[in-house]
C-alpha cells in the first residue's frame, strides 16, 4: 500500500512540474532581462545626439553649398567693361549715397567676383554706420524671393525687407579690406512663400544667443540692401538665389523650447552586470513562488486522497465492523 501512495505522490509531482515546466521559467527570466535592457535603451534614446548619425548625409549635402566671399579687386576683373548706366528702380530708389558706379560692376547669375568688391564693402560700410538694424526707406512689407529673382536689376541697390526662417547660419571671417569689416554672417532663409528659392542674407551682426549650424529653425526679419542674384553650387547642380546685405536682424523670435531632462550617461559595465543580476534574481524568485503555488495544493490533495489500507489488513477487525 505504501508503494501506491508513493506512486500517487510521484505522479502528482510530475503533474506539478508539467504545469509549470523549466522552459517556461527560463522564458520568463529572459523576458524580464529583456525588459531591463529595453528600459536602459529607452533612457539612452532620449538624447538627440544619439540620432544625429541618421541625418549626417543631409548635413554633408548641405555642406557643398558655397560659402565663399568677395576678394580684393584684381586687374583682370577691374578692366571689364561696365554695363549701361544704372537707373534707379521703379520700385524704389537707390538707398542712401550708394554710388551707381559701384553697382555697374555687379553681375547676376555669377559667384562673387573681384570686380564687385568695391560695391560689396562699400554697402557694408554704410550699413555698419547705421545706428540700428532698421534700414531707412525700407518697405513695411517683405518682398518675396521670386520677385527679387525676376526683377533683380530693378531692386539692385534698393532697401528691401525679407523675413522667414533661418535654416543655416555661419560666421565668416572677411579678408582684409579698406572698410574695416572683420566678419559677417551668412544666413539662409526659407520664406513663407510658395517658392522654394532661398534668400541668402549677409549680416554684419547677429544676436549673441543666435545659434550657428546647418539645421536651424529661427524666425528672423531683416531690412537690408539687395545686391544681386547670386549663383552657388548645390547638390542638384548650380542654383541662384537673391542676396541681401544687412546690418543685423530687425526681429528675431527664438523658438520656444522646454528644458530637457538632465541626461544620464550610459551605465558602466559594473552597473550593467548589476542590473542583469537583479533581473535574474527577480525572475528566479518569481519562478520559485509560482512553482510553489502550483506544487503545494497538489501535494495536499494527494495526501488527503490517499486511502489508509492498513485497517483492511488487520485480522482482528472484520470489514463489516471497520465500516
């Protein structure tokens, strides 16, 4: 009879192990460890720097855009025959005391030419002498890039207002010049018009807090002097864009940003091992608790259901009396 009881207990133990096998326990432990790893990676994914590698190709393409500047006048360009006399624009008049002969050396659809150096630094010197970023006689409303592109000769040397979003900005050191200009900023504006043509603004000054980079999003308004329809090299090939000279931004609206949460560095190898051991311990304790929960009621039910055959083996007690 004891053999039957032992066999019943063994079968009950086998059933309890089948109810929660070791493979399920291992799978549960693996899931808990994976959860810890996911939490660590989520913490690291909060850093924007970890995602910049995905956009390096775009930055590299933008880097092909020309950031050259006018050089000093040399003999070859200075002897070029000037075009016909410059006539003040019907949209405005030549700003200030700009010498019309300066503008006679300016050519559209070209890169910076040495012959344009006198006009370039002459206009910048006049802008530098202004008491404020507001250029006198500048219109109250902005002009679009498409209008400047199509009517470049009419707007040359006139005060204009342009506004949009600065997508990239760089500070450029100027070559030695008689105007005493040491440096200026090259800003690429994306306007709110439907045209995809950017507006390139060379500004003598920018706010101290203004960022510098290739992927900006700064709302800016400039008043300045239209110079030319400038040719530059883009990824798709040669392009042209209106070029404006300015003293400084008339308006700048920094984007509203929330202060990011303090970044936490990657855990050290020792911390990582500690997290893994902690996850494994939690998984083991949980598995043990669940295994006991499955095993305990089975044992009690088996022991309670095991019959006592000893009373039937006694020769002194008749079966009828035992009942």
